[in-house]
């Protein structure tokens, strides 16, 4: 059996994608309820990839036959969609009704299992008039839905990612959407040829594209892993360094601002990228409007500028501390509470008139 370089490349990419999915699910640095669905998606795509790899080779091992019982093409669009909406913190991401999205996968896979136990595994014979025609019609419907179903989810995801405003930097998420959408379009062309002409085109080039996507995610994943690991260590080092310092909270300020400063000093609430005026006002037991008024009165800044000023103080402290030299400036900025590279660098330059790198060069 001859296997081409592209087929080897596809298989290795699919295997790596499966491994990355496992790492995302179980690594303490990757693991969270958002990334879990990306991990599931990668594993499902890897299973589909292995199935199609053997299909192109016209081989059908027993394990692959078992995996083929499940119609995975109706599962990965769901897990990917949930990943998208959870990443942008949309309220729908917490809805239990999302479980209904799994119904098509479960229902269609159950019917496919019943047919497969007859036609492939020969466990029994289905007593049905015109069985061949019914089975043929079922798989024609599956062929159509295999195109319509993922497209429907990608279109819906487009609306959530590109049309709704979000406070988070989701460029990386949008790139995932674009990459997968391009693969979907190519897949639609292949499936269309199969549906209209009954011609089974090789899926090698489609899965080359999927493999490139997997490698891109691995590259990004390793980069994000480094950032996450750095942030984890930075957090612990900074807490130790801050513990040794004397508290500098002023006593001649509004009592609510004094409480806020204590929260900043003792709990580092400003290091939470999701902190908001409403959350802080609720903690202090006052209205968000009154909080803004008092912050402006004490500092001449709005809430975001006030919180960023304390984040930037911590960033400067860490940049000047040799204990933090081994960490990237971006990791320091993210640990200080900025939710993206853009917001961090913009705030730093606005406050100090130079980039973080320039600040480090001038002061080290």
C-alpha cells in the first residue's frame, strides 16, 4: 500500500490535533469551561479526519467502522458554536437550552446505528419493505444536512462574533471562524459533487487544510500556554513582593474610595480583566453613578482610567524588578489586568508617553 507525502502530512496533523484537544481538556493552564469546547471540537475533527483518511485509502478497519456509526459532522458545529459564544461571554452561553443542539447528532446517529447493525455488522436484518430505497433516501438526506447544518451554525456564529459588540479582544476567535468557514466552503463543493453526480472525490486536500488549521492552533496554543504559564508565575511573585511592602492607602479620602483602594491593595481586584464599575459599586454598596462621581472628584479620571492607572503602576513595578526579567512584557500586562495586547500598549503609551519596551530600556 503506497501512501503519499500529503496523506502522511494529513495523518500527522490529525494526530497532533487530537493530542492538542486532550491537552486543552486536561492541562491546568488551558483548562476552563470556554476552552473545553474547543478541545472537544479538535478531538471530533480528528476523529472525522482519521475516518476520512481510511476512506480515501479505501480501507475500513473495524474500529473505523464503529466510529462511523456516529455522525460526527452534526456534533462539531455545536461544540464550536458553544465555544464561540462562551468566549464572547454572551448570556446564551450559560443557557441550559444549548443541550437541545445535541439532539440532531443523537437522533441521526441512532438511526445510522440501526442501519449499520444491519448493513455493515450484520447483527440482524431490518424487516422493511423497500429497505434499499429507504436507506438510500436516508443517506441522501444526511448528505444534504451535512452541508446545511454546519453552514447554519457558521452563519449564526458570524452574527455573534462580527455583528455584536463585545468588550473583549476576539481577533483570534474571528480568525478561527474565518479559517473553518473557508474549509467549510471547500467541503460543500466536494459534498455537492458527491450529491449531484454520485462521484466520491478524494478529501486529501480538504484535510490538508484542516491539518494546517491544527498546526496553526498548536502554534497559537503553545504561545498562549507560555503566556498562561508566565501569568501564573507572575501572579505568585507579585503577591509575595506586594506582601512585603507597606500599605500606601490614604486616609484623607472619601470612605468609599478608601475601601476601593484597600480592595486594590489587598485583593488586587484591578488585576481582574472583567472588573467593571457596576461590580465595584456593588461591592461597596453604592450606586455606580456615585462611584464614578467620587473617583472623578479624587483623581480627575473616569473609572476605566482610574483602574488602568493602578494596573500600570503594577506593570512598572514588575518591569523594574529583576525578578520579573524572564517574563515577557505582554504576560506582565495581561496579569496586571489588561485583556489584550492592544489595550495594554495603548493605555501604557497614553499614560507614560512611551511603549513598555521603551520604558524598560530607559530604566533598566
